[in-house]
């Protein structure tokens, strides 16, 4: 099928308006990053070199690449942030120099050549544990990311009985240097719904903190115990339905607890959290009350806040916190049990996302089928109910603003919710349902990504159907088999599928997935979700890296592409929506990140991010 000319014209017009609109909002505080230079030996003997362009740097910037002190590019590189050195060698050392207004800056940190397309992070995995979800942050302020890893032992959902092991968080440099271990203790249940950890520079000092739910017996990275070290609130079913709960901010460099407060909200009446859906109604075994989510959001438009959440089948509570000047303070609390907010009950997902949906410069929390405004008030509820998957971005660039592609459980007829859509696209700013599919179905998976250049915007697919739809809901052919994650990997602007330990390209002509790489010797996480430890733009150019655990659990392997691209963007980590997506990626049912603009075939130039860098500043003298 050919692209509709009128539709494409509207895409370009809408994109042009976005790019040319003046910035009127305050700048967001974000992390300073170095060049993130990587050099990787390819199978043909050449060496791929990739580096970052920062979101604060001018479009006129160019780069020179040096091998062992000798420039290898003939003319300054101004149209990409990667280079293939045909005369590269495995024992060479590379550096890159930025060129500002004709003047060359100091060289970046040097990079030695990787012998394979991944870097190994050795781990100290405890006996009986396995590496699970990971996050990243610059814990020491040097401009490079460190990894914060959830080591998971025996885990259980509160829907079933059984003992669990204490959840463990560990921090590592990318060279495998061990920084600290936080043992959350026996009074935090192990599982996808209980251990949501946020890694972010919350106070703007240039170093990331770690924030999560804690309890009696949590031991920080220095050996200090929070609460009562002897308390045991685990019942005979292995569940933790009594006892105090806390929220703690930890120093990212040492793992030391900086501040602890009572968790908001408390459990209250275990049987009073309710439910709407196929497995809805109240329960008394903690399956409703012990459903935790978390995120980071720029609620004031300039500095990040942490939002800790409880509940989504029925009652949903979101509590915003600020970490400022060494003080932890409550910003606001949203509670669907508040009179007048009943319509927000039962609308939460097993995940959430954060975006500025109303273009006021401040973030909202898209909490499944509902949205909470930056001030803690309810913005809208769609009545689409609970779901397992969600994607938010400029999915239809012909429309103004952002869209939400949501997956929902609607297999049981409930008065007021009859035949609700199992998969639907709605306006992220208003909640207006644009189109929907699979009414009355319990849909477990769904993806939105641009994988077919013939149709503007993102294509959408879901587990209850065999078809692929364009951004307007038109059926365009068969869907990919993969329906868990997506990744920007190869040299074009389309996204690739990521499922288990495989990355594949959608062949839109043949209607099949073509494998691009297989992470041999690795394992994915979280059962049938088959998700990586992390997928994010960690270093190199704007394409994403994928982190998996090794099969024996002794290391993480961070894979990077070695496919050159002529497309040049600033690092995706300087797009605020994308960076916040990396912070919440470890939450419950992991979802892939999205940028706050349309990145895909036929895209307009992305808008310059309205950000300021915390900690060190990127002066025109390089990034060393």
C-alpha cells in the first residue's frame, strides 16, 4: 500500500509546528554526560566507533576521530556520531574531539577496542540469587553511568502462598567494580510488584540517588539497619501484611541511607482496596493492596520528584516526594478513594509512564487508563480499566500532542464497562478514545512502534489479534510474532523487535521477522515477559544498548550495535520523556521506553530539549 499524500502532508505540517514553536517553559535539570565513546571490532576486522552528542550542543558541532593519536577521518564528521575505521586494530586506543565554530576541543576519555559486541560487567551474585532488572545513573558524578541491579532470590506474587528471599540491590561500575549492596530484608517481599527502585539525580548535585520502599531490617550499603533489625512480619503464607513500611532515599555512591519516612499510603484495611476486572473484587490475602509502582517526574517543570504508588485493580494511591537540600518532603497525595475521584478506581496498569501530556512544561503520570496531573489532581479517566502493557509517545505525528496505546482486561461484563476495548489508542492529554479493538477481551500484550515506513507514525499490534494496524487503526497486514519489547538498533529510523535474547527486523514486504542478533549464553528475565535487564541508550550514538544476564548469573553483558548510521541525534538520555522511561523501566511488568517526539520514517528534525545540565557543565573544551 502506498502512503496517502494528504496524510503525509499533515504529518510534515504538524512536525514543523512542533519544531518551530518557541520554548516558554523553564529548563529541566538533567545529568551531565561525557562522550560515552565506544570502539568495537567487527567481524570483518574493521573497528566501529560511536559517541554521544549532548542535548545542549549546537547543530553545527562536528567531530574528529583519533586512533593512537592520529586522526582517521579525512574531514570533520558533521552528519553522524559514528565512524567505521577500515584500518582499525584490536589493540588500538581511540578518542574523539568535538569541533565548535572551527575550534577543536580537548579529546574525550580514551576507549580501547572491545573484542566482541558487548562489554562484560562481572557480578557478585549471592548464592541462590539471579540478576534481574537493572537501572542506571551517574552515581559518582564523572559523566559515565553506573548500574544498579536487583538481585532476585525466591520470588512470589501475593496471589500465591510461599516464602521469598530478601530482595537485594547492588551497584557496579561498568568495569565490574563493586560499589555497595543494600539488603532490603525479610520484611520486603520479593517479586515484580514490590521492589520498585528509582535511580535518578533528585537534588541536582550531579550524582544519582536510589529510592525505594524499605521496612524493618533493611540494611543499607554501609551496614546500617533501618527500623527494628529483629522484627519479623512474615506470616505463615510468606506474605507481609503487617508491620511498618518506609520510603528511603539512599546515597548512590555509597548506598548509605540519607532519609527515611513512613511509606505513603499505609496498607490500612487489607480487604478494602477493591478491584474492577476479570480477577476483580476485594480480597483479604494482600493481592490488591501489595501492588506497587513508582516513577520519577518533573512535577514543577524544573526538578525531579519521586512518585511512589500503591494499588491499581481498585483503589489507587500516588504519593509524590521531593528530595531537596538534604530533606525528604511529601509534595502531594492522590487517592482514588477520595470523594469525587471514584472514576479513577480500577484504572491502573501493571506499569505506568510519565510525560508532559498537556504541554505545560510539567509532567503527568499516565497510570494505565487514567492520568494524574502535575499538581496531584485527576486529569482524566478513560474507563478502559486495568491492563498489562502501555506505550506513550507521538504515535500519530499527524495529530497534535501525544497518544497512548493501551492494553486492557475486559473479559468480564461489569455494569458500566460492557464490551470495553481490549486494545485502544487514546489522546494522552484528554483521554479521548481515538480507536479501539478486541472488545470484551482480556489482552495480555501489545506494542506500538514504527516498523513499516509505508505508513506514517507507529504501527500497533496486540496478542488477541493476528493483524498489524497503522496509527489510525487501519489493518495493514500480519503482525510480528514478538510482542514484548522494541529497540532502535540498526542504521535506519525504524524500530526493531526485542524478545527474549533476540533482536529482529520486521520485513514489512514479506510480513516476517528477520533475526539481526542473538545474545548467545544470555538469559532474559521475568518469565513469559522475556524482558532484558535493561534496554537504554547507555553509550555510543543514539541507538540503544541491551543488557542481559549471563546464563550462569555471574555477569551482565551490555550489547551495542556496530551498524553505522547516517542519522544524527543527541543522546536519547537527554530527551526528558525517554530518560524518565529508563527510570521506571524496572517497574512491575517492564515496558520499552519512548521519546517525547516522533522518531521514525519520514520524521522531522527533533526539537531541541529544553534542559540544563546538573553537576559538571559541558564546556567547549571537550568531555574529559
